C-alpha cells in the first residue's frame, strides 16, 4: 500500500540507534509488548547497548518510541571491547 503525503492517516516514522538514555522508554515498550515471563529487564538492554551499541535500534512514531530491535555480532574479539 502506498501512502501519499497528503494522506491524513499517514504517520511519521523514524529509526534511530538507542542509547542508555532511552532505557526507560525501552522498558515501557518491553512491558507493553511482552508477557511478564518473556520480558527482558533493563539490565539486559543496558548490557546489549554497552556490548554492541550499533545493534540496538528503535522505531519512533511521531517521536515516541514504538518498537525496539536488537542484533548482535556473532564473531568478535572480546578483548576489543
């Protein structure tokens, strides 16, 4: 489906790398998205951000965090971190 800029239902989305300052919002999204037993704690996201900050992204809908995705490198030297 194609949205035209004049379409009033079109929402403004942006994607950006997340940082430690986003932890409260990450936690809010995590709690809204997953049942309690599947939620990752803030400490897990903090560890991900500290270990591989390039792999933690958020999608923002009208400047509010609406989703989080993480990735990880599967081959790296821990001595370089």
